[in-house]
């Protein structure tokens, strides 16, 4: 497949076999910023030594990035009365109970994160088959089923991201924007990597973090020296 001019320009001077330090890789990605007409997302992919098909090798969780993702996150909250008021005050975009369930049942899911108080889970279960496939089902392990809706909403709005190992043990996530200064990008990447390290499951054997790469939406994939990822 022929490469576009912009991709060829991105690859100039890049050694595809070399393992770059995180600092070097971020500088390379930043050099290409002026060639784009939009603010690209920076993505990190980690190849882990786990098999997600086994329950004791699942890697899943949430991490609050120190500088957010740069994206606007729309948050829906299942709550009533005082908790509903807390959610609205914290900045939730949609707050409701039966009315929110009815909206979801009609296929109206104009939000990126769904949070629920524990007493609402019976209601949430009615639309679970719609929320689940989109990765929106509230989960206590991820902090999205909680009586503390204020913190959950603030975390979501502040840039907390969910991660999960997919087939072949790959975990990937957007960790910021190319417009962020280098220091913010470095701190976000290291926060993400640290969260994955801490989420190492009991069933993981041998080398846990095998490979790590970083890229931007239209940029080249750059292999990272794992040692350079430590905070």
C-alpha cells in the first residue's frame, strides 16, 4: 500500500527497529504537529504477558491522568433526590432514573461515561444489554457504581480513563493531545503505564510488560524503551 506524503514525512529519520526513550519519542511526535490540521490524540499501546480469556489474567481498571485527555467527556448518572443534585452540581451532563433508562432504551446514548448509585443498579440492569456492548455499563470495580457520585463525576470530567486488556493481551488508550506540552505528555504516559503495572493480575507469569509503543492519530508508531517509562 502506497504511503501518503504526510506519513512519509513523519517517517523521515525514524528508525523503525530502534527502541526510543519516552522523551525522544514525544519529541519526534511533536515535530510533526505543524503538519496536521487538527489536534491529534496521543495513544499508548502495551503488549502484556497475559491471556485475558483466563479470569486470573484479566487486566482492567481506571486511571486519572494528571493532565486529563484533552477530550470533552459527557457523563450520564443514574441517581435520585440528593444524589441526583450532587451529580448535577459536580457537572454531570445527564442525570435521571426511569427517564434516563427510557432514553437509553430508545437508543439515545449521547454520553461517554455512565455512573450509578448502588440503589439504581436494578434499573440500570434493564438496559444493561444496550450499555454493555458500548462499554458503558457501570461497574463497582471501576468506581462507576458508587454512592460518591460527586467524585466519580469529577474524575470522569477530569480525564479518568478506563483500560482493559483485549485479545492477545493488548491494552491501549488515548493519553492526551499533541498540543499538550512535553512535560504533561510524559506525566500522563507514565501515570497510565504505572496504573497498568499496578493492575498486574495474580495469574500473570513471566514477563508482564513485553512491548510498549506510542503514536499519534496520524503519526508513526514508535517503539519505546521500557526502562524509560519509570517515573
